[in-house]
């Protein structure tokens, strides 16, 4: 999972210092769009168990979820 995320983020960030994407849009981008069609509780559980830990190990990228539900990715130096 982390390899897929790394490739996607590297492609999207490129030379930009920041990349912002809605959570449902991001999940569709990485092939997990089906999660948005189920119960919100189930989606949150899967995100906490798989996606967020994978994002934590992606080197060179920091992320946070903003108040509007967007994932914000920033290059780490």
C-alpha cells in the first residue's frame, strides 16, 4: 500500500510544495473509491487501519486532514 501511495503522491506533488485533495477523491485516485460508498464508520475504521499507517511511512511527505475533510500533503525537508 505504501508503494502505491508513494508513487501517487510523487506524481501529484512533483515540484509543488503542497497538494490538496478531498478524501473521497484521493481514495478514488488510489483505487479505494469503494470505501466512500459504505458506512462512514466502516470507512473511518479502514482508513485508520490501512491508509493512514501507509501514509505514515511514505518518505518525504507529511499529511494532515483539514476541517473540510481534505487531505493536505506537504513536502518534508
